[in-house]
C-alpha cells in the first residue's frame, strides 16, 4: 500500500484497476492450466502449415515492404502530438495560437505532400 | 468441300502422305496420324503458319493400345499420344495422333510451343510412363511422388483388392511427408534475394482459402508473391481408370462427381460422346429436358462460386443467401430427378424418367423469384467498393495469354472473346434457344465475376424458353442402343431384344470407334473422349476438364501480387478440385 | 480505509459486468449474424440458446493449456494477457453514469489513446512468438495496420477536445448538454469510428486474422484460454470503442429523464455494438496496403483539414 499512497491521488484507482485486471488474467490462465488435460501427440509438436511439414523456420530475415511508412509514422506521430496541447488550450491561445498552429500544419502538410510525391507511400 | 476435307488438303499439300494419314472417327473431328518425328513441325505449322491457325492446345493425352481388341488397325503401336487443337477462325477441332512403340516409349515435348502442354505431358508421364524429351520438369503430377507404376497402363491394377491391403505405418508417413517437402532448387527457385530470405509458404492442402485439397507453394518476399507452384492430385480418384472397368451405363454416376457442382452437366458431356459412338439421335423432348437441367446446374454452380468468392474476400453473408437460392434449385432438381447434387439422371439415349407432374409450376416460380435476388446480390457484392478494390485490375491476363494457356469458358469471355460452345458448336439443341453471350474486356478478377453473373441471367432465359416450349414426346430414344432399350420394342425387333438382353446381363455394348464431345460446362469446356473396342466398357475414357489448365496458369497470373490477391485470383478462377484431379 | 474498499468494490463490480458483457456478446454476435444471414444461430442450449455462453466458457477452461515447444514460451503467454489488460485499463476512464466511473483523469483521452496503442503489441508479440509463418504474416499485417490508423486516430478526437476544452471524459460528456458533438464533429466521428474498427481488428479490418488467407493469422497456434483471451479482448475492444464513441460524440449518459443515465449510456453503446456486428455481416476485407493508403492519403489530410476548420469556426464565433 505504500506505493499506492505515493501516487497522485488520481492514479490510485488506475493502479487498482491494473491489479484487478492482471489478477483476472492470471487466475483464468492458471485455472485452465490446472484443470485442462495434458496430452502429448507428435502432431502438436510442429507448427500448422496446412498439413504439410514445415519447411525452414518462420523466424528469418525477411523484407518488410512498409518499413519506410513505419519510419514516417514515427515522425508524424511525434509531430501530431504537438497538436494535443494546442487543442486543449486553443481558446486561451486565441487567433495567434491558431495562426502558429496553422503554420505548423502547413509545414507538416508540405512534408506530407513531399513524401507522397516521392512515392514513399507506394510500396507495391 | 467440308471443313475436314479442306483441312486435309491443306495439310497434305504442306506435308505429304508420308507424314500424315487420315482416320475416320465417329465424331467427325478431322483426325490425322502423324509420323512421330514430324509432330512438332506439324503442330508448329498449325499454330503459327497456317492461314487459319489453331492457337489453342485443347487437350493432350495418351492411350495404352496394347490390349485393344482392334489394335491391328493402322498404324502399329503400343501407345498413342493424342493432341487436340482448336481453331477459332475455322471453328473447328483437329486431332493429331502419334504412334509410339515399346514398353516405355518417349516423345518430344511441346512445352516450347505451348506453355500449357507442361501439365498435360506430366499427366501422360504420370499415367503411362511415356517420357517427353526436353520437358523442363517431368515429374508426377496427379499421383503421389512415391507411387509405384503408372496407373492408366493396362497392366496396372484397377481395383484396390488387386493391390493388397492398404496400411499407413509410421515409416510410410515419414516417406510420404518427405516426398511432400518442397525443394525450391528443383523448380529453379532461389532461397534468398540480395537482402532477405524468401519465405516458402504452403497454402493448402488443409487451408480454408483453397476450396478443397489443393496445395500451392508460395515463394514470398514479405507478402509479395515471387513465384507459386501449385501441387495438385490430392483429390485424384482415378475417374479415367474407373471408366475402363465400369460398363458404359454404370459409368454415368462417376461423371456426376467430376465437376461436382455441375451435376448432370457432366452426364451430358459423357453421353454426347457415347451417343455419337452408338449413333443415337435423341428425341426433342430429351434435348430440351437436358438443356433445362444443365442450365439449372449452371446457375447452382455459379451461385456457389459467387458466394464463396465473396467469402474469400471477407464478405461473410452472401454465401448464405446464395446457398439458400441454390437449395431452391435443388428442390426442383430433387422433384424432377430424385437426386440433388449428383442426380445421375441422364441415360444413354434419353433421361431416366419423364418430367413429373407439376414440374412446370416449380420452374415458373423460380423464374419469377430469382431475378430479384440477382439484383440484390449485384448491389451487395458487385457494387461494393471494397470488393471492387480487391478485384479490379487483379489477376489480369490478355486474350492471347488466355488462349496460349488453354483458358476456356467465362475466363476466356472475360478477355473479350465472344466464344460460347453452346452458340459456336451447338449440342443438344442449343441452336434453338435465344440467349446472349456475356463478355467483358479487361480479363481481371472483376470481369470474370461480371461474366458469370450475367451468365446466370442468360441461363434463366434459357430455362424460361424450356418451360414455354417443352415439346411433347418420348423421354428416351427408340434406338436399340439406348440404355435400357424401350421395353415395348423388345417384342418387335430382334436388335432391341438382343441389346436388352446384353444390357441386363453385361451392360450395353457400344459399337467400335472413338468420339469426343465438347460442351460449355459451368467452368469452361468439358470433353469426354471415349474409345470403344466393341466391348461392354470403354477402352479408354479421357476427361478433359476446364479447371486443369486454369490452375496451371495460376503461377503466371499471380506473380507480383500479394497473398491477399492470390485469394481473389483463386476465387475468380472458379475451380473445383475434383474437376482438376479427376 | 472504507474509501479504498469502495474503490475495490466499484472496480471489481465494473470488471465483473464488463467480462459478462464480453461473454454475452459472443451469443449476441452469433445470433445477430444468424439473423442477418437467414440462419438460426445457437438456439439449443437453454432459452434462446443463452447457455451457449456458459458452455463456451467452460469449454475454453477445460481445453488443454498448450504452449507449443517451437514457440517462445514467455512471450507466447504474455501476448494474450496484454490485450485484455490494456483494454480493461482503458475502461477506467469511461464515465458510465455521473456516479459510475473508476477515475476521472484530467488526461483521460490521452490515457485511452495510450492504452489502445498497447493492444497492438498483443498481435505482434503473439504472432512472432508462435513461430508459425501464417502468424508471422499476421503480426506484420497487424503492425502495418497500426501505423496506418494511429496517426489520425488521436487527431480525429482533437475537434472534440477543442469544443470542450478538456481531455477529461466527464467534462466532455457534460459539455454536450445542449447538443451532441456528433452534430458539430461529423467528420471527426466518422474518422474516429473507422480507426476504432481498425483498432479492434474487426471486419472489414480483420486483416491480421484474415481467415481465408492466413487461416487465423496471429492466433493460429493459440488454443484454450489463451485463445479465449484474444477472444475476450476483441469483444471488450468492441465495447470500449462503442463506449468511447458514445461518450465523445453521442452525449454519454445524457438523455431525457424518464430513463436513468446509465440506461441511456447502455442503450447507445449497445447500438454501436450492434453496428459493429452489422459491419461484420456486410463488408468484405480490403488488402492491408489499401488500408494503409486509405489511412495516409485520405483520412490523415481529412483529419488535419477538419481540425483547421473546427478551430477557425470556433474562434470566429467566439470573437468578442
């Protein structure tokens, strides 16, 4: 309980909720682990691949075509986060804040148009 | 001059008597024996140089001639390889045969002329042990790689009881699994690209997307298909071999199960060939009844395709509605034939019974009911934008490619060729019906769907005409070869009495000869090539099914697409495994 | 101490109800799908087949708890837990009624976005740990799907935040006293709901699972209760997205007084849950690059535009 008391009051229920959720998951999984049957057959020892013995391993270096999109995603996600505080405070920030955000978005959109022109999103 | 004579003159002028010998057959397809050494030039001429060329390799198969009772006929041979070509310009088939001598003979491959010859030659090798020199990958195709012997050779046992009890012990499981292992090098596939490993993924035999026991090995770069290798034969039941030990009559139910969604349409293809051999002309009523039943099965088959296609793309509901409608068709089929999916209802020279009382009411109800439903499905599936996104521009092939690979039926018409066997080479009285041939232009998955959807409307039109103009008359020919012959005639002429007696004691005896049928089946053109040596069962029954070449084309049209697109392509192809493997 | 006890009671109570709803939804979905597909659905066990819920749960409990030897044991077990825990945590900030809410965080919406992003780990980890090729492809698709909708998911909610001036869900609900935000933010609503469907991996966006393509995708190798966790996670996810949508755009518990607030909330949420099921009954599945393209090229610019227009209009109206 010590840990809980150190948290800001607001978050104590979240921690409670977390414990309850974890508790539910652990208890359920443990229960089924204990009461479920245990039978070993050779067919269970291989991964499913449409009824044919698996060739090679699923874990091997393979190409992920949307890798570039994933990197762009990280960039955009970070940039987009700047809009959250603006959105919640934008009445106070007023026209000036609006214009600033407008400029920011134009930069964002310019970058966006650039990557579309570059064809970074066409990974087919 | 008949087309056959014209063709014979053209070929004789070009190649001369020493190369070609004409043969008469019961089906009036121009048939030539070609000297084994000259087959390639003749085929190349017919495909490329002839003023009216034969661009489609329709079928390629072999016969084991060694125990044929009339094998003394020209030329002397142990095996025959038969080539069927089709000319669109002439609207004519040609049949070329080469005679092979020896226990395990060999012939030259056609694969550089027609890529579609590859699977056919593999099948001939698999079934007869005939080798094709220069074939890039001569390997068994329908039988397991571990199989001993070549099944369609006459010395190979035809019944399980002749082979000793089947046991699957552990070592055998291991050998079979080993044989199933895919070795990319054998197929000339790379294991790695410059910067990543390729994934080799089995789609099937146990996979929800393959609609049956089909195995496709994919070479994947991420999710992009670099190459695909279909592995067929899991559904092989030896239908052609069974034909050689069934009587002409008792073989009919086996044909039902070739394209198992086509029902009696398979009966028709088989019977057209047999009736040509026996020289039976069926009464008009039989023709119209047969047409009506076939068109019902065409709609039923297309409905299954429609629903499962949508389901392959993730749309869960249409398949339920469509199966409900299919049930309505089966209700009619059941009322008329007593059976549902495999009614086994057509007979040599007729059908099993006359139409029952009240059939017209049921059919009329369906005709009134169905168009509204089709419209609903059109809005639900064909106009759905996600459905379009998944099918438009996917799995494209051009008309030239389609012909090169032996694509027939709706797949061919989706490339813009208005070619329907019901119109071009009418059989069973289709020339008397009014209907349109739906076509589309782009040859992609969506267009194949458009063609099939429109075909259902046309089929309904045909059924409506059957209903309105059903002729009166007998439901069986009074030809003495009809099976069984009309009882009342047995007391009048001796031929019918003899045939009736033979029928009951052995089964019908069909006159010597060979004949091929070709019908516009649900999935493309279906042919039975029947050879009789005057016995109670066929000497050879060759079944040419449309799905076989369609599946062969799969690697060609799926390269460069993704795994998700593969499902669109498979779905739009409309195949059934029983039709591929026989 | 009694306050702490109270917390526990409320939390356990809400959790209990939620889990029951998730289980109940199995039956609802199967019956509704059956209704729309001209079938009967489960109707044998108990009245209206309701006991199928009990039967299904018991079945899952008595299945073998199997961890394939070729899998990564720890990750394999953790993956299904992640989705259930993260979704359950998200429920902490949902105001079911004025008096029923676990906690009213002043950053409630951010908390929800954070938790829902965690859900995708469940798919990626599960697919990777299974060491099965279909699962791996499913996991890759899951990751691709996440990067297609996450960017605009949060952004689509900013219109609501601007209108109410707060991240707290309770404040947002209360700000809808006069009119629901769906009237002011129709574009934001549609975009958020599309992202929400993608978030829950329901048809038409069940791309990582894609039965007809990848067998069952990321959970091909799962069985028993671990599979059950994915299952519950999916239904909890539906409930969560429906509740959030109701709270943000449809006035939450607000409604005419003849029904209690909780009933209004439940009715609205149920409507959206049914809509989820209806979508599954009617739409095919796009390809994952199509979803990505749709998200990036259409929905992202649209969201930004929506934000600008909303901001402009509010400032214009608020001018002194």
